[in-house]
């Protein structure tokens, strides 16, 4: 049997490399998947431009952050980007509404099939993608400032006397806090307010919603505002936690879609749960468990390899596999969204 | 002149006309029933009254006002409520939320109307926190009628309200519709269960290929041997 302290060390190690990162990544995916699920539920198409809308919103946030930094405005221990977030949201809302007016509305009035919308959104994706690269370039951008760590591994080690350290980045706490606030606000809005209920009604039964006098243009308008706000928030949090790169944001589309579908597309609660399911699966199967088992197993059984199921290069394969399995076994997802 | 009047309607979904000069009217506190064989244009006539069909000819007036070119949404605002045959509730929302959505356009306090609906359909009060999609067919129809009643309509249009419900539930629904009529609402419905529907009707229209074949009070039509033989099965 391993000693008690070894078990503690193993738990700390696991928390540091799996639990804490997966929770913050899950929260970011959840916010992204919420946007996808809302477009699907209310506007009735799979929005492939969502990842790039995240990138655009974040670009706006970064530019405003740099502006603030240049004129010496800061947010104390918190990242300046949080101050810039409302401006970024405004930018993303403006672009979303512009795309809706110039592109999506045309197909909506024609009552086009969902598959046409998907192709159209792919076009919008390429355009947004290009706009982002024009503005900020394809490279990596870091825009995190303020306090980086709530506690560092070394501080944790000194404090507990364990040989494993646990780091808690301020961005991880921020991500979770902001995600909880956003999700709570969104659920309150959808469940309790008149406009929110009208949006659910529109998503549930469009014709009957029209018969009840619900204004479809207003529902679409509010949906884009919420989706753009969620996308920008998710993108900013992801960028603060890791870094901003247009290509990475485009690639986030797959795990976000997987999250929305696993949870049940069209179901907001499903998107949140799906986000965490995908994040945990990705992190758990790509983590190398060698050290973890060294703590738990007797020396004679010590693993020789890395004990890693999949290399991190393959992390997108994880969401892809989950996606395929869910579509085969339970196409409506965990929370019984619309079957697709 | 009656409250809601459709005069000489002609039109269809493009291609051949489905309505060939059919006329309907219903007054407040009256039940008018449209019956007829399949494909006679019963539901189409109702859609025309609601503004969901492009008319080539004819006019629709509501309380003397010409609404022929009004959009369906505006007609709802003018007091026409419609209960579609299928997909007539918000399945993922609770009974109470369904009723709230019915009152979406209203800015006044609608809790009194909701009480009236619950009085009309007591079972709905019991199930008001349940999702409408989980209810039985008959209860769902009650939600659908209740939702329409929340707009405080002057005209209630029902497209086959008793389709797919058991005879007992059908009788109960018709009883409720009589109650609705007593509130001074004009009720217009399309029915497959023609004999039972004509029993409660003040006015009946037998539609064949988009034109009025027989018109009369419910009892007259029930007594008419031609109508009996051709449409009521003996």
C-alpha cells in the first residue's frame, strides 16, 4: 500500500494537471457551446462561423486592452482585458448583426434549407477569419496582465510540505467565476423574463410563436446579441488563460460543437454539461500518468512508459470520437435536444 | 352583417385555385362549423381568414373593417385567435408558460384571464407546472384552446380540435367550446366529426371543392337528407 503522503501527492499532481485545467477549459467550452446551441435552437442552423466570431470579439478586446495599457488604464490585480470586454462584445454584436442583415436575412426570408445555412455560415466563417487576420495578424498574441497566480506551485509546496506543487492561475478562477455568472444570467433570462420565454417559445414552435404575436425579427436580433456576447466572453477567457491565435480559435469549433451535441443541441443546460464532458475527456486521455502511478504503485510495478493514452497532438480526435459515438448511440444528446 | 365575414374567396397555393368563391360568416356568440369531404378546402378557407393564403379575389372583414390584406400577426392583434390542428402547443414549456405566451401581446395584467382559462379547464390548473409536451392528446388540445383564449379574442378559430381524441374527450371539448361561445366569442371551426360538431353549431357550412354546397343552421343540415347521405354517413 502506498503511504498516505504519496496518495496526497498523487491527488495534488492530478489536480494540477487534470482537474483544474479541465475545469477552466470546460467553462470556456461551455460558453462557446451555449452560443452554438442558441443559434441552432432559435435560428435553426449550425453556425460554423462561431469560432471565428470568438476570434473577432477577442481581437477587439485585445485592441482595446492595448489602448488602455498605452494610456495607463489598468484594472489592479485583474486583467485589463476585463475592462475591454464590453467594447469587444459591442464589436462582435455589430459584426454579427451586420452579417445577419446582409447575409443570413436573405436566406431566412427565402426559407432556405438548414444545409444552405450551414454553407452560408461557412462563408461567413472564412470572411470573419480573414477580417481577424487583417486586423491582428495570424500570430500568437498575449494580452494577460495583472496578477498571474493566486498561488504558485512553490508556494503550495512550502505551505503544505508536499513534494508536488499545485498552481492556481487567476485566469482559471476568473474563467470559472465569469462562466458561472454568464450561465446563471442566461438561464434566468430564458426561464423568467418575458423576452426569454418568447425566445424559448420561438425555438420550440416557430409557427405558434408567430400566431401568439411574437416578433421574429426581435427574437433574431436578441439571439445575435446574446450569442456574440457569449462568444466574445468565451474567447477572451480562453485567450487570457492560454493565448490568442486565430487558428486555435477556428480549431475550437470542433470541441464546441461536440459539447453542444453531447449535451443535446438546442438545450442550454446540455451545452454547459457537454462543455465539461468534452474538456475532461480531452485532458484525461492526453495526460501522461507515469508520475501519478509512481506515487500510487509499489516500485516493482512502476510504469516504464509515459502512461499516456493519446498524445496531446490528437486531442481533437477525442472530441471527434465522442461526437461520432453520441450521434450513433444517442443522437439527441444527454439532455434530449433536437435530434439532428 | 356578421362580425367576421369572408366573401367570395378565390385563391390557392399557386397553381389551381383551392377556394372557388366560398363565403363564410360568423357572429359573436355563435358557433359556425365547416364540414365537407377531404380536400374540400376547409382548412384552406380557415387559413385564408387568418391571412396565411394569398387571395386572388374576395374580401375578409372583421367588425366591418376590411382585413383582406392584413398580415396574420396583425390579425392576431385585431382579436382573431387560431388553434392549429397539430403542433398547437409549446411542448418544451410548462402549461402556465404556454398560457403566458398566448398573452404575449397584452400589456395589461392577464392573471384574471388565466384564472378564467383554469376555470374552463380545471385539469390545466393541476398540471400548470408540467410541460405541455408530456400531456395527453385531449389535455394538449385544452392547452391549445387555453393559449388562444389568453389573447381575449373576439374570434376563435379551431382547426379540427377533436382530431385524434377519444369520443368522451371530444364531448367534453365541445362542451367547453359551448362555454367559450357563451362568453360572446365568435367560434369558427373545421371538423371531421361532422354530426357531433353540427349538433352544437348555430351555423354550418358544407364545403365541396372550395365552394359552398349547403349552408344552414346546424339542425337544418343535420335534417337535410342529402347532407346526411353524402357527408354524415346515413
